[in-house]
């Protein structure tokens, strides 16, 4: 709702809360504003502050714990999640998984986190280095593999782990291999999100795909990623379902979408957070 049409008093309490648990980071993503601009001194949210904030929101359905920064670097992240889980149905965050040691993976599972989204952007070390700015592809792959193995060992279905790719001209060709990588790791979901461009690094208009897919790129989305998805393969498209102009604007928009019949939950999730594509790869 635009500020022009938003009433001074809203009839319902907020259901969704985004908290930037830290603004520190251990990656140097070439698409991320944080790599190029320092807007504030380094700081972490404490559990105490989280409690003080959350107590003011009695009707929350979910809390998202990332802003610009890597949540795993906050020493209290697991305690923050565990506290939130006593009050809020769904707690989740995106992460680069660089510092997801086996010990942290265990704590993550034990914290009760509902969803852990691993931002990888690449299926090869070279492209990972180019986009994420650090030479950590193999480490992240090993960390995610370990997390999944631990989850199985502990017989815990949560957190739901997914791999995320911010799509651009740099990495779209790797989407089929990215889906295969997810399958190999035992990760059940892959999401492709739109590149928001700001002119810094690789976050440029030339690299953006949203609303400007070339024939070759449409083929990657529509045909080449599909055989990797098995019989539940969604029909992937390139429509601008969010109707937003260009690559600017808040959050993410839809690049292609699943028919509701394939995943009725998706429509709801698209409204909530507008992931670009959702490719259920199935757990082996
Ligand atoms: C800013 S990060 C914070 C959480 C964590 N550090 C991570 O990378 O997942 C949140 C998400 O934004 C994505 N991202 C980075 N640059 C982006 C851009 N220019 N457009 C859209 N998403 C971007 C990241 O890949 C990640 O999935
Ligand atoms: S890991 Fe996340 S916060 Fe850090 S630079 Fe990359 S996208 Fe930005």
C-alpha cells in the first residue's frame, strides 16, 4: 500500500517483523550494497533488545532475522531464535553459510529455526568467487552437506533448508547445475530471486534479467532447468508477475511462477515475500 493511501491507523497489528541481527559480514558479494557502502558502524542486535522489540508486537506470524549482514556472525543468534520460537510461529533467515561450522549447524537445528535459506548464487567455485567475492564455494558446499547430514542424524525436519540464487547474466547459465547441486546436497528447495540493481559492482542494469530475458535465458529457465526437477517440474516462465518496473523497488519480484496447482502454498508465499522461482527438487 502506498503512503498516500495508507490510513493513519491500521485495523490490524503487524504480522511480520524484519530484524537486522547484525550488519557485519564475512562475504563481499559484488551485488550487495554492503560491499560498496558503509552506512553505519558495525553492530549486532542483542537478545535483550530483540525481547524489547518483539514484546511490542503481540500478533506476529513470522520474524525474518536478516537485513544487510550475515546473521550467523551474531553470537546470540541461536538464543535469539530459541527465544522467538517461544512467541512466534515462524522464524527464518537467509545466510551465506560461510561460518556454519558443525557446532553451529547443531545449534541452528536445536534453536528451532523454521527455515534456513542459503544464498549461494553459483554452482561453480569461479562464479561463486566472482559474485560472492570470497573463495568459499567448497566450504559452503561442505557446510550445507554437514547440516543436512546432522538433521538426518537428529531426525529433525527443521530448519527447512533451501538454496538461493540471485539471477543475473553472470550466473543464469548455471541454474541447471545449481538445481543438481541442491539435489546432490539433499536440499529440497531452490529459489531464484531477482537482482535489484543500484549501479554498484555487478548490481547493474546490464546484468539484470527482470523484464528483459533474452531468448537464450528464457530457454534456461523454461527448458534446461526442468529436467533436473523430476515429475513435479513447474512450468517456468519469464512473466513480470509483480508488475514492477525495471529492477528497482522494494524486495523481490516474480520472474517466473509455478501454477498454483503445483504448489498452492506458493501463491501465499509469493504475496508474502515474492520469491522468483520455486523449484522443488525433492530430497533423495
Ligand atoms: C543482503 S543478504 C543478507 C543475508 C545473508 N548475508 C545472505 O547473503 O544470505 C539477503 C539476500 O539478498 C541477496 N542479494 C544480494 N545482493 C542482491 C541484489 N543486488 N539484489 C537482490 N538480492 C540480493 C543475497 O544473496 C541474500 O539472499
Ligand atoms: S553475504 Fe549477504 S550481507 Fe554479506 S555481502 Fe553477501 S549478500 Fe551482502
